[in-house]
C-alpha cells in the first residue's frame, strides 16, 4: 500500500482566506469534500491493512481510481457552482490532481487547467495547481508576466527556476539560475510554496536560499563557513582556529 500512501501524501487541503459569502461557501464545501475524501481513503487503507491475501490486497488498491473519479467530479461540481471565485480555483486545482488518475475523468483535468488559466490567473487559489501547469514553459511565462497575484507570480517563477536548475545547481546552469533565485529572494521571498491540497513547503526565500548557499559554500574546494561553539570542556573555539589543519566535523543530534 506504500504507493497508495505516497500518491496521496500531498492531498491535505488548506482553507484559503475569502471575503465574499459565495467564496466562503465554496471554501467550506471544498474543505468538507476533502474531509470526505480523506475518510474514504482511510477506510480503504484500513481494509488493505486488515487483509492478508496478496491478491485481495491488490484488488483493494485497484479500487483507488474510482475514489479519484468520485472526488474529481465532486470538486468539479463545486467549481461550477461557484464560478470565478477563489474557491472555484481551489476546487479546480484539486480536479487537476485527481482527474488524471481515472480514464473517465481525464478530460476534466484538461478542462480544469484551461479554466484555471482563462478565469483564475489572478487568483491565489491557482497556486496549488502551478506545479502541474508548469510543465509547459510558456504557461509559466504567462503566469509570471500576466498574473496580478504575487503568489502566482512568485510560485511560477520558482518552478521556472527549478526547470532551469534540473536536479541541482552546477557550474553549467548557475549563470541562468542565479538571476532567477535573486529575483525570487528580492520580490517574492515571503511567498509560500503551497502544493495541491495545501501542503506548505515554506517561504520561497528559504527554499532557494538554502540551495544557493550550499552551492556557493559547501562544495569541494570551497572554504568552509565559520563555526563557533564550545568543546566538551566548555572552552570556546572557532573552526577557523584550525585553518591549515585536517579537521573532521561531525554534526549530530540527540532528541
């Protein structure tokens, strides 16, 4: 069942702050629908864990796409009931995640993406879907250049930076990636990367800053950053005190 658990790990919805009554109602419905989904999944998981027969366990996993289909359609209905609201954008973000997982609802996923770009480009409710939409570089550029939402702009720029970076920062891509990192830090550092379902990965400044710091300071041939502390006898020391000597630095914790 590990594959099932991993595939659902990001589907925890975070309510978005909305002011108009219709938006509040949409958010409430999205939240309740997500709670119902979580209950359906937990019921399936419990059944899987109780079952001992391998074939029957596989059959239980095989029922998961039907749950995806059911809730893709429910989120789609919410988006249609409250069109052009932040709540609708949040619901469509969930459709874009659930719908591709069942053959009967794949068309809903395509329609959701089109609607998000056409009607919700300025809504922060679009943010959780940007990871899916951002596989097309032209879409990211559209969000960066045309959206009036800082959240949308910042997260789209983050995904553009990620695409340029690939697996890691290297001497080959740093010239292209570093200006994007600096722009994120300067203009969108406080924006949080929200995944589909509301999982908060943290502020963009922290996400890009840590990686840039590691590239510039924590590679072979680089001078180690200063470390200050006390030894086991309580005597203060600095790593730089041992410059020119062979030093083994062992980081550990006991919680």
